[in-house]
C-alpha cells in the first residue's frame, strides 16, 4: 500500500541498504496552498472521517477507498510489468569481442532495476490518478455539491489527483 514519505528528488532517492523498491501515493512535499498535507486529505478520503465544524455540527465524510481499490485491481499487472521490463533487459544481445558494447550492456543492466521500477512507478501513478478521476460513489453530500458547484467525489481543485507521485529507492 502506498505510504507517505519524503523523496530526495521527485522520482528517485539516494541508495539505501536493502532491496530496490517503488512506491506511489502522496508524499510529504505535496501540500495544499494553506500547508495542509495532501496525504492527510487522501487518508480522510480513503478511510472516511467525522469532522466537527466551528458551530458544533458534525460532517460525516464517507470512505472512498481509491488507493486500496487501485492496488487490488492493478497489483498483478504491476508485477507483470516489472517482470517483463527486467526480462527484456536481460535479452540485450552482446557482440563477441566488442568491449565497448559489452561495457555499455553492463551499464544498461546495472541501471535496469531503476528503469524497470520507474516504469512501474509511472504506471502506478497513472492508475491511481485514473481511479480518482473515475470515482463516482458515494456521491457528495448536497452541501458539498453546493460548495463545489458540482458532484464529483475526490475532485474539488484537482490538487489530489495532480499530487499523486512515485518514488524509486535503489
């Protein structure tokens, strides 16, 4: 499941001990104009919440599990995409006696995990964004529709769907 974290740069972070990995979701650097973390907004939408207003009234925000739904639906495709990207890199033909080509092939193979994970990260980002865009239920409350001017769950300013990112750790 994607988890909030702060990448060192937009799509990669420095090498770390352990296995290479990719994660997608909402990272610490993504915030609303007022400083509200997008990850917090995503968590409220994903799991639902009860919010108390200034006048003491409560608002129930129903869960809209767009992240869990995306992972459940696309997990197998992401694993297949990674496996295919890695297999394709291993089929790179070498030329006997061509030292320069052999060195280039070695460099390509050494960078393959990062390239393959980046490919999967982009797919994860796209799939999460599409799920946000395609979510229609549960519908917004009448007061929310009046406030936004339309009934599109998970979308008000576009910040949530535009903040989906991925991070590759190698």
